[in-house]
């Protein structure tokens, strides 16, 4: 049994931002199902949005965030993000975080979709997530206890709320963690889809864990598809940053026709949902789509990560054309939290992509996700510090091994189905079919608070659980808004404005321990 003041599940930037606020004052234990450096934050290329240039104002950043969010954002959360983001980035810089500068020695602000001004800071060219992560990791890791390759299978509750977790490592060893506070920071659901910019293991585990103990999940129909993932042998093999279009890249078909012309006033820098649908439509018509990079000077230097990715897959950049395809990128919805990351389960917090503050609405503004991790991660950490520590009694948590005896759907089949039926364009028929199939597959599987499954099976159960809830939300929202597009309801409906679809388990499994 491991006791700690704060247990953090997940190891991305939001997890580290929370740990950074906490680790000099309280004991922090971080548990992650892969290696600590394998997370979605390190894959974030383009940058981090913050209104710190002399000509920019945080209110303008709020405005762009709300507009991209399609009347579905929580304005107060957008205000917190943009305003506190400015202070936080300045503090990071004064603590030694190095963002890229232009030749005149000033910070080099890039541009991305739906921003009306250049406000994207970047580091290492297109390795911003990695640079920010390394910066925090160095400061935090020596001050926390870390468990890698450790899959949390159950959250433990008592009558006061969440008190810890049961996990199983890659050798099958079970551990119990008891904590005064628990923070879920496990990222999103990209791994549910066949094409994704995310790590393959982003399988919605934190959402499923929280749902099972009665946490509220909201906005699951809003999944952002990034328009430009590198396409190789008809598969998505990594991200090609939106910053490439910010520097002059344009989307073309095999004949060189500009595909974003006349679709939206911002053309190639339109909101991400608009660009993804335009690319998807062309691909459905049988066209191959490319990013034409001929206007970008010194591409290799500005985009070393994209260059290395292309090289790895044998794509010749001399041709000035990068083959692309859209893929799942970011879940706007998640575990419902307030401005401090608190969930409806006492003593349980959620931060980063797994959480839904409402800041992103129906479509996240480009480069707001790293900022969200820093701002709301730090807020959660500080909020815990301001609370009294609880004394959680030592106890033996019973568990029982389980095994699913029938064949579950394979992961690749789930991913194909999600892509096709809960993808860029949805309709009632495809969504209902998926709900029915996933419901039937899950039906015979019993999950009690003390059950431990083989980690592989556990992941598949989580994927099915989340996929089903996402499809249910998409089915219920009979309109199109932001990233949620229904071909049978192609318009936005004012009656749906600011309405949130919520899932809360009717039979939470948190048998209360006294
Ligand atoms: C990108 O570099 O295109 C991704 C950045 C983001 O998701 O905001």
C-alpha cells in the first residue's frame, strides 16, 4: 500500500503543471500506464497561444476562443485561460523557458487557424510540447514518486469521496494507492480512432474510471479532427502542424487546385472543423490531398519534427508536397469540472484534455490546449494546497481477478468503426448501429469496484464504454455545431445553443468503504 497526499493519474503537461504547484509542499505520487515521457503533450507541435505580444490583448484571445467554440464555450473559463495564460507564460520565460525568437531577437509569434493575429509561441521550431514538458519535468521529477507502466483499474471511494486507486503493472502486480486528493490527468480519446494524431494508448481510461464511480461526463460529441496528419500508405502516421499553414502552406488536390478557396474567409487558416470537413469531402470524392509547402522558406529549420517524420516515411520534401489526411486530435468534452478542476466527486480533480471546463466549446482554438494544461493544472494544484489535508486511514483494499471469456471486438475494429460512424460526418443510422453493437458487446461484462481485469482487456472495455457514450451524445444532439457534424441535421439549431449533454452512471460502482 502506498500513501501519498496527492495521487496524479497520467503524466502529460497538465499532470506536471499540477505536480509543479504541489510538490514542494505535499507528497505527490504520479502513476502512468506507459513511460512518463510518452504522452500526448510531447506530440504537440505548433505551439502555445498567449496574448503576450505588445500588439495583442488577452480579450482578443478570449474573443477568438469563443468564436472558434461556436457559441458553446463557458466565457468565464475562456477569460481565465487567456488572462492567467499571459502571466503564466511570462513567469515561465523569466524562469528560463526558451521560446523561439526571430532574427531581431524578439519572440517569434506564429499564426494558426481562427486566430486573428500572430500569437503562437513555439519552441524547437515545431517541438513546443516536448520543450515545455522537458522544462517542467526537470523541475518536478526529483520531487515526486513516479510509477511507470502502471494501469489504474479502479478508483477507490469512501463516504467522504475519492481516496485512491487500485492499479496493475505490466507484470500483473496489484498496488493500492491511498491519497488525500486524486487528480485525473489521463488525456483524451484519440486512440479510439483509426486515424489519430494522439498516442495509440489514449483510450479514454480516465473518463471511464471516473464515469464508473459517478462522475459527470459532458460534451462527448465534440471531437476535434485535425485536418493535416501525415498520410502514408493510406494511414495516418503523425501530425503535420497547423503552423505549416500559418507560415504559408496551402491545401491542394493532386492537380494543384486550392481546396480552401471560397469556403471560408480565412481560407487555409479557417477553424479546424471547417478545414477537416473540406478535406474529408474531397477525399470522399476520390481526391488525394496535399499540403503545398513551396511558399515556406527554410522548411527543414522551421519544422524539424515534421521534416524528420516525412523522412522516416520516405516522403521527399523536395517535391514541396506533403500527403495528408484528417484524424482525431482532441476531445473538447470530458469530466465536468469547475474553474479549479474539481469534479462532482469530492477530493477528485481532473485536468487537461480529460477534463471539460467548457473552455473549448464545440471546437478548440488552435494552440489553446497546452495553455489549458498549464493554467488549469496549476489552478488545481493550488486549490488542493489551500485545502486541509485529510487523514485517510490505512486499509486493505480487496480485489478479485476477472477475465472476459468471450471475444471482445478487436481494438482495430473499434477504431475503424469509430472513424466511420462517430467520425467527421455522422448520421443517426451509423450512430445507432454503433451504440447497439457496443452495448451488446459490453452487456455480459460485469464490473464491480474490486474487479481487476488483464490490462489489455481492461483497455478494450474502456474503449467500448467511451465509444458508446460518445456515440450516444452524438445521436442525441440533432444539429451540427463546431466539430460535431450530422449529415441528417446539417445546420446549427439555436435551441441547442449552450445545452450540454451529460452522462452520469445510473449504477455507480463505488461501493463506499467506511
Ligand atoms: C498543431 O500543431 O497543429 C496542433 C496544435 C494544437 O492542437 O493546437
